[in-house]
């Protein structure tokens, strides 16, 4: 896998972002910044979209304030959808968007990646991540259109098929993907940018990125063996429901308010995962990753 190439693009993307921020401070917003797919998804530019984004953030805050029940294991399955987010700007797609059919919920499928694939991803990630910036315990690599990569892309497709199959076969489009590593004790040194403080914060995926309909995590580490703590925890009104990462396990869930979640505190070890987000809206899917 061309990791040197990855690193080069990564640094280039960071510099581009910083340049955009500087220009913004001078009230000069570069064109590409406004027109890029990511900006369209993160901050809808229509007035309706911006209002909906504020509403979504507020609903997310209210959900966080309500959650505090006892910890218990997660029982996978469907559940009622939360209040709709972004209804006026992102129309739901029948048979795909979480609603009555397919219903909202959380599920898991084991052995989606083989042990050999997991071992290969583990060593590639450890090697590549040594050259990236660390934000406290978190090191991450966004797999945007600039980062198509062989083995990772294969697993992204596998995750997409597994989720689609479990939902009765809707067409899902990639809307975002990220490789993540949580490591305790955290890496120190020049590449440590220090914790932003929100690495383990409760959140609703769709409150942050409007186009997300389904969220998936493919784990390359096992809780209790590779690390301690670090469960995926769903914060329901009556309980906090824990799902344990296992090597090769795919966890997936509807991205809306019904699935407020966080990662449990970690005491030691390394937790590796591939996060993939899907949209039912062809217009908001990533062009590069759309093809089979
Ligand atoms: O790694 C996990 O288990 C969850 C990560 C997550 O919630 C996210 O990236 O949005
Ligand atoms: Fe999330």
C-alpha cells in the first residue's frame, strides 16, 4: 500500500486547510472550500440547511443532558427512530433511510474481516500512523477522495455490502470514512498536538454531518485483550448499552438521534477501527467510492 503517498497527501491536505482558515480570517474564502463535497455535507449552505443544523445541534445537546442510566450489555436489534433531523433539506429515501422500513436500530456481524485481513490492517495502520499527528490518545486518517487505498477500500466495500444486506438490500453511498486509533498511554513528542478533549465525547453522527444515514465500525482490536475499556456505548434514556469491539466485528447503526453514543474511557492498550458512514442520497455520496 502506498503509505508514503498517503502521508504526502495528508500533509498537503492539512496545509490546504490551514491556508483556507487564514484566508477566512481575512474574509477571503477560497472557492474550493465552499464547493467541496465535505463543506456541502457539513454545513448546508441554504438558509434552511443552516437552521436545521442549529436545530440538530440543540437536539443533540438535549439528548446528552438526558442520558445517564446504568451500564449494561447491548442487545442488538431494531428500535424506534428518534426525532427526525434535517428533514427539510435531506429527503428520506424510501427503503433505505432509517424509518419504518428499514427501521432504526443497532446490529453487529462478526468475522466481516478475516484474521489475516485484520493482521494486515493492524500492521499497516501502526506503520502509517507513526507519521501522523496525534490528538491526545487519538490518531485518525480521513479517507476522503484523495485517499483511495487497496485493502482499506476492499473492507469499506465489504462493510457496505454487509450493511446493505442486513437492511434488505438498499443502495448505500459512501459519505465518509476514517481509520482511527486510540492509544493509552498516548504517544508523546513532536507529532502530539494534544487532546482536543472531545475524543470520547457523546455525539449523534447525523447531528454533525447531515447526509449520514447509517454508521458502521469495523474493528481491528479486541476489548479486554488489545485494550481495556473502550466499549462503544449507546446512551439511552434508561441505560447505557455497551458493545465490545472484537477483531473482525462490524457494528452498525442508524445515524440519528436514537443512537447517541460515545467510546468508554480506556485504561490501556491500542484500539484500531475503520469507521464508515453511508448516505441513501446519491447526490451526497462520494463519487470516487460509489462504484462497486
Ligand atoms: O470507534 C467507535 O466505536 C465509535 C467512533 C464514533 O462514534 C465515530 O467516529 O463517530
Ligand atoms: Fe460516532
